[in-house]
C-alpha cells in the first residue's frame, strides 16, 4: 500500500504560503512562483498514482480517475465560486466590467478554462488589481485540470507502446523528456516573443496556457521515474545536500524573481528544478526534512487547495471595502486560512472520502456546473442591464465609452508613419492640428476633432499610452521603453520637416511619483527615480521638445492635466468607477463620484504647473490649464449629478472631451 509522503504536504504548504504572502503585499517579490511549485508536485503525485494503477490493474481506469478528480476539486471550488459571485453582486461594481469579468471567470473556472478567459480579458497578471477580478487565481487551477484531462491518456499510450519493447519504461521516460523539451521551448520562445503566431501578447499566453506550462508537470513526472519506490543511490550527505540545495533554490526564486522578470521564460527553471531536487532527495528523508514534515506544515499542506481558492477573493473584497487600509489584504489572507480549514473539514474531505461513485459523481459535477453557470449568467446579465436602474445605465454608458485614440492610434509608430485611421476629420483642407502625448492627449481627441470641424482642419494623432511627449527616455521596472523612445524621436524629427502648423501636447505628470518609473536625459547613462530629479528631467525634456518644434515654425500648445482625484499628480490610488458598489449605485448614483475643492487643486499643482509653464513659454510655446472648464463654483468633481466628466481619477470621459470643444476651438484660433 502506498504511504503518502508528509514532506510533500509540507512542500505544498510552502508553496501556498509564498503565493498568499505575495498577494497580501508582503515583501516576497517572487511569491507567485508558488504556483510553479504546485505544478511540479502535481506532476509527481499524479504520475505515481497512475503508474501504481498501471502496475496493479494493467490499465488506467479513466472513469475512476476523473471521478476522483471531481470529488477532490469541484465541491470546494463551487463553494468559493458561489460565495464570490454573491459577494461580487453586493460588494462589486457594475462599472468597468468588473462584475461581468468575474462572472465570465467563474464560468471558465467551473468549465476548466479560467486561464483562457483571464488571458482574453485581463492579459497582464501583475497589472490586474485584485478588485478587477476576485477570481484571478483560478487560472492555475484550470491549467492543472487541463493537465489532468490529457496526461493520463498520454501516459497510458506511452505505457502500451513501451511494454512490448525490451527497454520498457526507458521509452516512457524518453517520451516524457521529448514532451518536456517541446513545451519548455514553446514557453521560452513565446515569453521572449520569438514565436507568437496570431497572438498580440505571446508572453501572457506563455504565462497562462497549459501547453507552455505542461513541461513543469512533466518535470515532476520525470522525478517520480527517477526515484519511484526507492531512494536515490547516493551517499546520505549528498542526498541531504541536494535537498537543501533545492530548498535554498526555492527561497532564492521567491526573493530574486520579480514582477519585472520575463516570466516564465528561462528564469522559471530556478523554482521548477529546485522543487524537483526537494522531491527527489526528500524520498530518503534527509537531515532537516522536519522543516516540512512537522505537524503545522502538514496541516497547512492539507488545507493548501482551499486556502489557495479562498485567499484571492478575500483579498480582493478587503481592498474593495477598505482601500486605504494597508493591512487589510494581510488580515484577509489570514482569515482565508480559517475558511480553508472549515472548507477542508466540512466540504473537501467529506466529499473526497465519500462512497459516491458513477452516476452520483456525474450528478454532483453537473449540479455544481449548473449552479455556478446560473449565478454567473445572472450576475452578467444584471450588470449589463444596469440592474434595471436608469442611473447605473447612464453612468455605465458614459464611463465605459472608450476614446477613439485607444482603439485606433495607440502605437509606438511615429506620427508621420501612421495610416489614415489616425487622421481625423481627414476631408478638411486646412492646416493639420497635430496631437501628441500619452493617454491625457488621447482623452482630448474627441474635443479637438470637433474643434477641427469648426475650423476646417484635420487632426493628426500620434499618441502612445504611458509615453510622455518629452525629449527624454522613460524606464519602467528597470527597462528602457524602446517603443516610447521610437515614438518621440520619430515624431519630433518628422514634425520638424512639416509646414508650420499647430502641435498640441498633453501628458500626465504621474510619472514623477510612480515607483519603478525612471527618466533619463539625452546623453545621460542612468535613469533617475526620485521625484525631485524626475521633475527636473521631465521639465527639461518638455522644454527641449517644445523648442525643437517651435524652431521648425510650429505653434506649440501644451495642455496641462485636468484636476485629478484624489490628486492630479498621483500614483495608483486614483478614483475609479469600480469603487462604487452595486448597492451604493442603486441607493444614490451621484455618490459614486469623487470631488475636491478647487483651492485644494490649486495648492497641489500651482508650484509645479508654474515651473512647467515657464519652461514651455521660454521655449516659445503656450500653456493651457483646463481646470476652469471642469471645475464650477469652486468645486472640482468627477460628475455633476448623473453627468460623468471622468473615466477615472485622471482621464476625462468622452462626453467631457466633447464638451471642451468650444475652449479647444478658441485655443487653436488664438492669434498670440
């Protein structure tokens, strides 16, 4: 009879601890590699289970295998999905697609395709706030389930093929090695964009997909074949050293790998190989293994599945309820361990070790799927219909309408190389108005186009998100943004060769305070990251850009950022419509917004804006502050009743952009 290894449960505990700690905001930058540890463990454990059945029964009883998987995984998953869907209605928001995304992910999770849904809807795992999708963590569960769907049949085929040959299991191992190599090669090439196929984000396909993650399970399978029922044939000191090397490698991966790492790529070898070493050497019970086999670690390993399921939804809802309380995610993570223990005792184990079989398991799985799908569809339909509330419907329309630039003209391509889709009001015969900058400039597009229609001039758009139009370079998480540099230099060079006209520039000033964003002046070698230094580089870079354009004969107009909520120069704490819950919106839609006194805005921005204005004027340009257009009677607000002026805490809505048309018309008609 097979005896489960306690160290594997301890290793599961270590994996879930680092994942939960990472999501709770503790200083474990690579905590997300806990998922990779889980993948290797799963490959090891499932291979052992299937090979023992092949040895005793001469086949793999697929119905029995999948029945055990249903009993093991589906009840706890269903409980978490149902609770999350209900809480998403109460505490979630009908705006920004938060409720529909959660509902779609729930359906994906219960149908083993959450990774596909998340890849299509969210993309960047690390840039997705917890409030956007309380079920973001289910992507890895779907990857694991997809592995379970394919691997038993693959192993059975390899076994049938190898048992008639003298080399026996060596052929099975060779087949697994080939599969691991192919999957790893696909993962690396897609991470680095060498292979992309029709995908625009191959690196995120590599992150989320089962074909690019299968090799990690395969490594676990190969470890099982290496140790099987015996220990490694090495001296005990070497086995102990191997085990500790693996454990140190896991710790190193948690500390060295970061969100900025190209992941999975090559670097995922560190946690995967380290886990393999721990599994292989742990079979001989090396010195120090008690760090994993003690009772608390084994208990947490037993509850690791439920803890993993619960932790992210609770963290997400804690951020929704207490966005300004920094300890809320950690408290939620600890509370999720309590829920995990209860789920293990009253849901997981009773169903897992029950006598349910055959049709009863099918009925159980079907009932779980139907329940989740009904609740998710109800949430999705309710959110899309504005919960039958006129105010919610109106707000949804105004805050979800995307600016035209985002769909058509968000590119690193310099303005002079763009196609007709970036020439708005193109039939006009007057001198073009050139619009350049980041998303702040893009948000002015609709209003500037109306101004172009009033003056008989086309608007040529050269915007790129997160790319300030300054003669300087921007670094993000330690890497130069080559696309931004290409856009700026190419656009400046092309504009310098055009007939004199009007150039409108607008960019956020948030780059000055966002951690991880650095700026570097031309000729300098290293970026600066502190606010004061970045401010100097930013203003000097803006001045140089304006001067290059005015020297070429253009009239340059720099439009300052509109008042922001809670700050104009902000980091990540900006107001978002998704902060408004369904209940709040149903009670009073106007309360979903944010407001500040105009005097507070002036106090915040006057010093910085004065320096920007002076630098632009010295370079021969003009500066316009839209504050007077969006603030009334001394109050700046995201909305006036049910009229929404902002998409979020910094970007104007499409209706507000259009409302700026008269002021923008006057601006481009100025004669000074």
